[in-house]
């Protein structure tokens, strides 16, 4: 489910009221912990963080005029989705997240390749989201992306 929005505040204003506070907390936690160089944006109908074209002029290979996506948050019909492309491309980062998750939540991890689904907003592991946000710099992400792109 994509939400047509022109800014993060606009996006948040369009999600269900009961999710707005936790969604804003998630955005703030990511902004406070993400290494310098990533830029918050709206892309693919979600709140995202990407490597800007000024830093990585090649952009995203699927759409070269688009900043290189890295992380995103989305309000879906039945859950809040957290996307982290580093976990998708770096098995050791995924293994770290999976092993840490039970320390922060009693709920079963509901996860796809890069998407973690949070169905209960009162049980979102905010501290874990802060920690995973710190794990990759812009340079790390570009190196990982390029290495995987060449495969």
C-alpha cells in the first residue's frame, strides 16, 4: 500500500491516527542514529533514507536518476513495515539482527528478505531499530551495493 505524500509530515498525517505517534518515534529514532550522509525522503510511497545523488551520482541501478535507497518505513494495512537493505545484502548483519531481536521483543520475528513487519505497535523494539540504524555508513552501503550489483 503506497501513500501519496510530498513530505514525511504529509505521509504521517495520512496514516491511521493510532499509528502516528509510534511512526513519528521510529522516524526520529532512525534520524537520530543513522550515520551522516543519508538523506530522508519520500520514495516508492514510503518514508525512506537514501544516499543522495550528490554523493552517489550513479543512483539506483533500476532508476539512475533516483537516490540509492537504503532504509524505509511504511504504514501498511495491518502492520508497520521497516525495510533495511543492508540486512538483505549482508548475511552477517541479518544474522546479528535475528539474534538480537529476542532480547528486545517477546513476539515472534515476522520478517521477509529486507522487511520486518510490526503488527502490534506497542511491541516495536525501538532500541533495536536504533542499533541497526547505526550499523552501516554511507560508504559501507555503497561498497556493499556495488559488490552485490556486480554479482
